[in-house]
C-alpha cells in the first residue's frame, strides 16, 4: 500500500509519519464521508458559499485519490441530501453545475485509476442534464475494479428506506409472501446499497455530531469519527488520522471485549 504513495507524499512530512502508522491489513473496506463545512470555510474567508463548494469539490477529488491508493474498496461520499433542496435556488443550481463540472474534469482520472462510479439517491428527480452526465460516467466506468466510488446524490436514509419498502412490497406481492418471510436480509437486498458491505468507518467533517439522514440502516455498527476540520481543508493527513483512530477502536457488535481472559468471559 505504501508504494502507491511513492512520489505523492513528501519524505519526512506529517502525512508520511501518519501513513506509516497505518496497518495495511486493517484498512476499512467501506469508508463513508459526510462532507460538511463548505459554507463555514467560505464565510471565514469572506468568500461566497459557492466558492466554498468549489473548494469542497477539490477536497473530494483528493479524498477519492487517497482512498484508492490506500486500497479502500468502497468510498461513499454524501454530496447532496434530499433536505438540501431547502437551500436558496442559486446555491442548489451552483451545486448541480459543480457536479457536472466535477464529472467532466474527473471522468478521465476515474478511468485512468480504474475507479467505478455509482450513484445512490433519487437521481430521476434531478435535472435531465445532470442525470445524463452521471449515467454516462457510470456507464464508462462500469468495468473498473480498483475502488467503487458511491456518490449519494439527492439521497436521504429515510427516502432510501421508503424506496426499499416499496420495492420489497412489490416482490412480496409477486411471490405471495407471508409477513414472517420478511427478514433483515430481505430488507437489505432492496436498499440502494443492497450488494455492498456496510460502512466500517463514517467520517463527518466540521464538527457536527449528527447523521443528517445518511445511511440510516447501514451504519448500525459503523465506527463514527467526527473532526473539526472543514471539508475543503480535509486532506490526506486528516484521512490517515481518521483511519488510525478507526484502527485503535475495538468493534464488539454487541459482544464482550475480545481481550478478556477466557475465564472471565
Ligand atoms: C456541505 O457543506 C456541502 C453540502 C451540504 C452540499 P455545507 O454547505 O453544508 O457547509 P456548512 O455546513 O454551511 O458550513
Ligand atoms: C449533510 O450536511 C449533507 C451533505 C453533506 C450533503 P448538511 O449541512 O446538509 O447537514 P445539516 O443540515 O447540518 O444537518
Ligand atoms: Mg452543512
């Protein structure tokens, strides 16, 4: 894994020191990020919120690249929530425009780096020009296998559950199921992420201690990491710190500490 960073990370830098503490055998398979704080970043610099989102897009590109080098299998980025429609129309429009520009600029890099794109959320409710670009990028990266980049777009966890229950209901009717035949496995299959492992690590930037309707079902046993760093400032060192924190956690899934002597268990 370290070789993947050769020539990218400076010798003797903070990044390098952090990177070398990471255990390459215990990289979170699926990392999800709530990319928050673009507005505050801009405000602190006397810039427009849109300028903050532009800087946020650059941070997203850095994160994608770094995660791919680390060998993360799935990276899910929360880009636009179903609640974000409440923002001023100009901001929403700018976000959609930035998304299109992001795809125009990054598609080449995604292909070169063997990264596959997927979108979760109600894509069909977005402007046709956005849908078209997104679907084209998904199509052009469909055979890539190094990392899956999942972008949550017009996404919310509750909307996902509504969509899942509707589709599950359809299946149940078709197959003539009884209520008892519905279990966790059946619900999971109908989520947008039905075929993906649950996130191991969820990062939120800019200090807010909330989930904001992200991946509600999937994060049941995800390790949470909140940093005060604002999203546009989030760089490789911050990502490495998050992964190191994750590697120091003990995941119990409701069990007991694994280091208890056998007699005490
Ligand atoms: C996150 O930054 C980007 C999106 C939600 C699209 P914000 O725009 O929420 O930034 P803050 O929270 O206002 O600082
Ligand atoms: C969460 O951030 C959504 C995204 C990062 C896309 P918000 O800024 O929308 O969340 P709240 O409003 O602070 O909960
Ligand atoms: Mg915010």
